[in-house]
C-alpha cells in the first residue's frame, strides 16, 4: 500500500535535538535480502540485473529514503 503523508500528524516541537543531527547513518541489514546478501544490496541500491546485460543493472534501485520520527513534547516552555 502506498505511503499517504496525509495520514501523518506532525508538529515541530521536540524534546532534544538529536533529530536535527545532519550526520545520520542508515544501516540496511543486507543479510536478509534475497538469497545472497551482496546481490540483495546491489539490487536494492542499483536495481535488478538486466538479463544478458553482462552484469549491468536497470537503475531502478532505491533513490530516496524518507524517515519519520515518532517524538513527544511537553506543553509549556
């Protein structure tokens, strides 16, 4: 089912500042992708191999990742 951002309630009040860190690292567990972890990561990033393409990929891998943080705030200051 496609993501529908109209279902998200957002607010800019946060406790802490770690969410504003600009040096995030996303870890993708390649060991659980496909039959071969390395092939799974390659397909995830670069797309599927083109049959008869000599290892060339279709380029339909992941191009963007959206992260949503579940946060909380206290009313007041």
